[in-house]
């Protein structure tokens, strides 16, 4: 048994028990049924992202200063409370406030999970296994999500009460949050962190003055924004446009999670085949082509293309996360993740509300096609810049090797 396998397994258990998301296919439908407006639905969701903008960096600073285990526990507990409040809310302002609490929990979770795994592996001298282990953790989460989506579909279909998927998930998640207390905090040298201002300033430098990290952050944002905006509208699109019932929606969501989980589990191997250049190209082309087909062809058959979309969305976390973590030191890892998340949130807030307005004016399909073709030039530019960075890194590595050989 490799050193630290028990610690890694405890993280897997934590991920599994906090991933029974019955609400996943139905939370947007719950909002839509209560407010009867796609635009107001995006406004409610915007409250979530504005909260992330305000609190994500403070949460990252707390994670770097007080530990990953602490932010994971409090994050999951707040997350569950927010979901519970969301499930018992029926009016616009109730949903808005509930989403704020929900987002506050997510701020801490985002600041804790990836840094926890990477710093644990550094301590165990197994950091090269990050993609494989994070891929496994994400796969287990997705398999649990898949089971929850099907169960949620059955509950919603049989009772016609979408709110039950939120309430039951919240109670299970609240119990699961206590598994964070069984995790062992990784050792991180925090003696030279300085003040919060200094810590934040260094984090800003790590993101915006490291060209490779900035390109990776922006590319990840591009993929995540496109997939998330589609995900917000997906249940409404399936129910209202394609006329699928709750059980069918739950089953489709569950199958998306299973396919995503299988490919996420293999993310490390896929990245090994493709390499740093072709991995990003593969992800971008897969997303773009799938989006075009899904929103140009009005047929339930095109749902098949969403398997590729969500497989890429799930794979990108371990792959791009591995690339970023390799280029960031442990003492500022949560802060860098928080800054990247804040930038994502700023972009998403603008894009989501704009897409909601376009959907109200010209239809959902038009809105998502505008998003698809509008993001294509940005993606191509980022890929070109990334390829240049990879070539430069390879050249620097070869130069160091030659110098080392000459000294021998």
C-alpha cells in the first residue's frame, strides 16, 4: 500500500457523501416554475455569483491561513443550509437570499478541495499523481450525482414536488459535511504569509503576472462559462422545448454524470496521450462542435451530443487544475484558486444575465448559439498563446539539461 492511501481514501469518502445532489436536474426548473421567467431565473442565479465575487478571495485567504480542512467543513455545512433554504423558498427575494447562503458555502469549498489534494500529495511526495487522484475523486462524485439524479427524477415525477429534491439533498449533505473532520490537514509552511494584504498581492502576481497561469485560468473560464450557461437553461430547454418529463430529465442527467465520471477517471491517461498542447485543443474543439450541433438541430436526438460537452467539462478540472497547481506554490494555492474563481464569476455574471435577456427577446436556442460563436475567436487566441508558452517551457527545459550536462 502506497504511503498516504488512507488519507486519500478519506477524501474520496468525503466527496461521495457530499455529492448526493438530487436537485441537480431540477433547481432551475424549481425557480422557473415559481417565477415563470428565464430572465428572473438568471437574476436569482446572479445573486449566487455576486456573492462569489465578494467572498471568494477572502475565503481563499482563510484557506491558506487556517487550513483546507477547516474551510471544507464550514463550506459544506453552509452549502447544505443554503440548499435547504432554497428548497423551501417560493418567492423571488427568498430564492435570492437562499442563493447567497448557498454561494457562501461554495466559496469555502472551492478554496479547499483542490488545494487539499495537491498539498497532501506534495507532503506524500506523490504530486505527479494529482490528475489521476483528482480524476478518481471527481468520478466518484459524478457517479454519486448520477444515482442522485435518477432518484430525484423518480421523486419529482411521483410527487410533482421539485422542492423535495433540494430538501432531501440538503439533509444528506449536512450529515456528509462532518466527514471533513476525519481528513488530515496537509502540512503547509505558513510562517511567511505576512498580512492578508501581502498574501493577496502575491496571489495576484501568481495569476496575472505569470503568462502561463493566466492563459490557463482564462481558458478554463471560457470552457466553464459556456458549459455553465447551457447548464442553467438545460432543464428548462428539456422540459419546455423538448417536452421531456421529470423522470426522463433525471435519467438523462444521470447518464451525463456516468459518462463524465468514466472519462474523468481517465483524465490523467487521456492527458498523457495528448500532451499539454493537444489536451486543450481537444477540449475546445469538442465543446464548440457539440454546442453547434445541439443548438442548430431541434430534436431530442441531439441530447446525445451533450455527453461530450459534460465529459469535457468534467475532464478539464483535473487536467487544467494539474497544469495550474504545478506552476503555483503551496502557501498561496487557495488564494490563486480563489482569484481565478473570482475572475470566472465576474465573466459568468455578465454572460449569464445577457444570455437570459437574449433568450427572453429572441429565444433560448438563439441565445446559446450567440454564446457559442462569440466565444470561438477567444478560444482560438488562447490556444495559440498556450502553444507558444509550452514551446518556450520545453526550450527552457532543454537549455537547463544542456547546461547540466556541460557541468558534469
